[in-house]
């Protein structure tokens, strides 16, 4: 595979790295301990064009190719704060692309454009207390009443949920199963909407994650996103971008973890020599470096197919499965090499080990990825 990077990509990458290392990295521990990061981060990212990289310029985007998104995700890992990264990617690559794809001009002006500027915070409202990966089992219901939809139900595990200004919301408008789900652009300032609870997570601590309630929330029928009862297809399509960014971020995160561990292993001595000079560690990290490179090639292949609109569900699922499972092993060994220091919250590897656990759960579990792949290869 030839290099996908042009001089323009490289220049963009440098600008992202400078912002991340100047504005985000110094606050990594502070924001995790606070359990939140300032809203100003969204606005900064919007002003710099980082939230609208591949979005339509007519609505505040830059119209760039997905390799720019890839570079952004890779450099974002340098924040050493997975919660901030996830919140920004929900804003730019998970809650908003479907609005740009199938939304009306009004929906794009009202919701998409201010989100890309960082002026309004977006959330993706799909998961529920009884329906995570099983999207066809959504219970939140939207019933039509004249020129409105009235929405009742609950959502769980919603990133940006405690302070979002709008939600790209999945709700049931028809019968049970795949065919009865619709999508909406849902403003959170309507009567009947409430944040029930902010969830205290194991990792990704600076990202707010909420349980949301909808009690007879009335929104205009024109906020229906796309066609009624066709939301399941759009949700599944939207998941591909989410899963692809997860794989990209996992590979870049592993690069950083291994670099940190090797640097520590060169400096820390035991029994008269640097840790990294012990054969067990040299061989272990050679194995990891090889596997990480394989994960990168698989992920980049999926990116290329995604750019070509080849609907690479299999390749994206494989990339997420492989990278998500691999990072668990890489994080464990990097932490093990650091010994006691790897268990101290101030070290990057300790927080990365904790945060990486989400990658086999969020956006579709590893088990779901295996089911998808098995069906696509005819097993």
C-alpha cells in the first residue's frame, strides 16, 4: 500500500498536533479528575475547522477527504485524554454526519452548522437501558400528533449527554423490529426532557455520559431525519464511521503506549541493565510492533474503501475487532513493564490502560463485530 499522505495532509496534521499539545495535553489529568472538560474546547476545535473536516462547506465544513479525518483522530490521541477525544469525535464524526447526509436544509442550518462551529454540543441518542448493540429493540417511542412528534422513553450511555444542545435521536415510530425505527434531530430545550443521571465510568472520565429521559417531549414533525421508519438503515450506516474512528484511534494510541513503554524501559535499570534489554521484553514488544503495523494496514485499507464508498462493513468490523482486542494486550504489557509506575494515575499508560477497555464494548462489542463478519463471509 502506497502512502496516502500528501504535503497538505502533513501540514494539517502538524496544525492538529500543535493545538492538541498546547491546549489539551497539559490538562489531561486535571480534566479527568474533574470529570468534565470546558465547553470552550468545542468552540476552539470548531474555529480551527477540526469539527467539520469532511463536512459540506455550505454548512461550515471544509469538504476534505477522510484521510484528513484519519490524521485528526491519530493526532488527537496525543491529548492523552480519551474522554476529550471521544466527545469531540461524537460531535464531528458520530452525531452529525447523518444530518449532513440526509437532513433538510433547515436541519443542517439549525443543528449541523452550529455543531461544526462548536457553538452547540451534539450527542448521539441510540442506546437504551435494554438495547445497546441490539438497535432493532429500541423502546423509546415517537408518536405522530398533527404537525408534531411526541417522544417518550429513555436513553443510556449517551456521550455529551449531560450538556448537549441537541441529540441525533433514534426512536420507534412503527412496529417492532428493524422497520419501525426513525431518526430525529431533537433539541434538548423542550419540555419533558431531563438528564436523569451522570454515569460514573471506569475510564474516559472527562467525557460526560448520561441517562436521559423523555416524557411526552413535543418536537416539530419537520425534525424527522430522513424518511419515517427507515432509521435503522441510517443508524447502521452511521455506525461505520464510529467504528472506523475507534480503530484509527486504537492504532494511534498503541503507537504512543509502546513508545512510552520503550522509553521507560531504556531508562529504568534492574539487575544491572535496562529493562528493555531483557529478552522477554524485547521479544514481547517486537510482537506488539508487528501486530500494531498489521492493525494499521487493515485499518488504512478500510479507510480507503470507505473513501471510495465501497460500503466496507466487513473490513471496518475486522479493523475494530482486531485493533480493539489488540490494544487490551498492548496496554497490559506496557503497564506491566512500568511496574508500580504503571499503576499511578499521573502516568499516561495507567490512564490509557483504563480507557482502552471501552474499545471492545462501545460502538458495537467485539462479539457483535464477530457476528457481523461471520454473516458477511457466509458462516
